[in-house]
């Protein structure tokens, strides 16, 4: 069992769904609608200005800022992950796997800091520091995972991710359907996926052949995070696009982080689903 566990730890991909789980639960509680009055209504007034309450120019500025931050995050991820993907050997990855686990732990720490101390993520420059520290460590995790696959597989998964993201973004902008109310359902689906993944992991460590279950797990993950792109994009657009729920104007860091995690998780699931290991 010990040797199988070691093989599983070094031969499998770290699924960073715990980070997404934490942020999704926070996002779910923060983007619920508030149809109340009296004291509750007065208390809600203390919340940050919502996109729907802003002028058109402020809305446009919010969206530009979110996608600008997202672009920098993705570029930083590529810069950090590319050397690990193309320049190191498999033996080096195994010998230095502690770097990946340290990075995974740091992503959890920085995420908890952003979720538990929301005032920090709304104050410059602390919000940018936390965000890009998280992104850098996430890039290390992505690099370690990608290094286990051929470069053709990485390019294929990357191309598919870009194509899906662009198509879903256009769909979210053009669609007359409001998907911002689907948060609880996506949240439940993500929880089920995590439990399924945990069971598959235990079976793999026990020596049980779970290839098709693993493929089903990755396929479901692709579907869920594809829908998350639509969901989070419409939260960014807000009532400007006729949507009931939206991000606050001061939550541009959270909005960018949401989309970033959608893209990263989609890429990792696609890589595991279609990729060939070295």
C-alpha cells in the first residue's frame, strides 16, 4: 500500500478544487439577492456599491479593470509554469515535489486571507499583492501538473481552454437568459464532484482500476467549469446585461479571481481528459 500511495502522490495531478470550493462558498453567500426591508434594508446599504447602481462609465471601467487583471494573472501563470513544463525532468519533479506542496499550501493561505479579511482585498495595494502572490504560487502548481504531460497535450488543452472561454464569454454577453441565479446549483454540483474525486482517489490508492471513473470525473469537471465561466461573466456584467445578481464595484479582485480559477481548473481538467503523459 505504501508504494502504491507514493506512486499515486507523484503520478497524479493535484486537483486544486479545495481552493475553488472555498471561494465558491464565499461567492455564493455574497451574491445572493436581498429582497428585504426595514432594518435589514438599512444594513444592506453599508455594502459596497453594486454594478447595477453605477453609471455606464463606471460599469465599463469595472469590466475593463477585471479583464485587465485577469490578463496579467494569466500571463504571470504562463511565465511561472512554462519553465517547469519544458525545462525540468521527471526525476527533478519527483525529487522536488515539496515545492508543489508548499505552493499548494500557500495558495490556500492567501485565499483564506482574501476571504476572511475582505477589507484587505478592497484596499490598494494590498489586494493586488495578495492576488499576484496567489497567482504566482498557482503558476507553480500548474507547472508541476503540466510537466507530467507532453508539450502537444499542453498546447491542445491550452487551445481548447482559450476556445471554450471565448465562446462562453460571448454567449454570456449575448444570452438573454440570466444564469446568475444558478449559483446554488453550481455550488452543489461542485461539492458532488469533490466527493466523487475523493472516492476515485481512495480507490486508486487501494490499487483498484478506476480509469473510466477518472475520465468521467474530468469530463464532469470540464462541464461544471464551463458553466462557471458563463455564471461569473454575467456576475461581472451585472444588471447592465439584465442580470439579477452582480459583483460589487469594489470587488474587482474577487471578480478577476473567479474567472481566473474557472480558466485554470478548466485547463487542468481538459489536460487530464485529453492529455498523454510523458
